[in-house]
C-alpha cells in the first residue's frame, strides 16, 4: 500500500492510490453491479492487497489485488451485451428468498456470469438486456441515460383513447410522480384491450400502477424495446448476443475509451 493510505486494525479506512473506485473495478470484472459491489464492501467482504476495505471511496492502483470473499478478481473479460426474451414466471435476481425460479438459473450454461440491465417483474415478459460488465449495466440504467422503453400491454377494464391520453402529462400516485407516458389503444374486445405504451423513467411497476390509477388491471405486460434494442422475433427464453460494434455505437463508446472490448 502507498503511504497515503490510512490503516486501522488491518482495515483500509480512508484513501488509496489514484485509480478506479473499487466498486467500479468489481463491477467491471462482472462479479455484480456497482450497487451490489457497494453492498459487498459494506458487508466487509472485499479486500485490497489482503486488507478489508471499509469505505466506498477507496481507489485501486494499477498493481493492487482486489479480492471478494477471499478470491482475487481475475482479469475482466471483454464487455459483452445480450438480449434475452424473458418468460413470465421468473424473478430477475440471482437468488430469491421465496424460492421462486430466477432468470439467471434459466439462462444457457454457456453464458458467462451476467447481470441484468434493469429488471422485469415476476409476471412481466419480453426484452431484458444482460451484460458481463456491471459498469455498462449501470450506465444504461441511470435515469440520465433517458432510454425509451416500449411495451405491449393487455388491459382488463373498459378504456378509451381519451382515458389513456390523460397519462401524457404525467400523473402522481400516492405521492410518487410518474413522467409523461404515451399510450395508444390498439384494439378492444369486451373488457379486454391491447395498448402500446412508451415511457422513459421506468420506475418500479410503473405501467401497472398508472393503469390502476385509470381503473384498469394489467393482464399481460411485454417489453418490446429498451432504448435502441428491440425484442423482434426472438423466441421466448432465447438469448442472442448483440454485436459489440452495434451497442458501442449506441452507447458512444469507442475503442480508445473502453479498453476491455474487442
């Protein structure tokens, strides 16, 4: 360790040499997202050069060794991105405390360890992006990215286009403000309808909550687009890698700015 690090009882407490923040290094290695890496640090499960890290701001020097649960991080693989057609009935998590089936347990064994970019609810279907690079996941998830999400929604209850147009100005439900939503009624038969829904925020259970505010129930929710990436004709349960050249262009990442890609 460098001289400017403060050690207390074998623990790294304050600063470390210039470099990347340790949570970012862990995320880049594909262990987990940056947010989950911060949780690992808080739990005392991360070490730098054999000494437990206790603060989030520690930076990793070029030749230092980061370990998680006593295992040193390997060299990060090139960043990759996949699109996955999530079926209904899977939880978007690696482990579920209620024992429900998870997305990650149902992925092909040929895939490396991946994290999801955002989530889809247990009963939701459609496009879920996966990556082996937690930093890429964070970049795509941040609200500032402003990625458009598009869904096809089956609604239960009587509804007109005029009802759906009320969502265009945004709504506040139980103190939570939801941004503008564009909803287009596609067809109706009895009390069931299909609508196309476009939004940018992607708050937790957003579509279901705003539709409930109109007296409707979401019977089926299928995400068909996330930013520039489309579900297309990808079969349910299938995974397909997105060419690096394509997603790098959309993310504005060049070879010189992102060393760990092809």
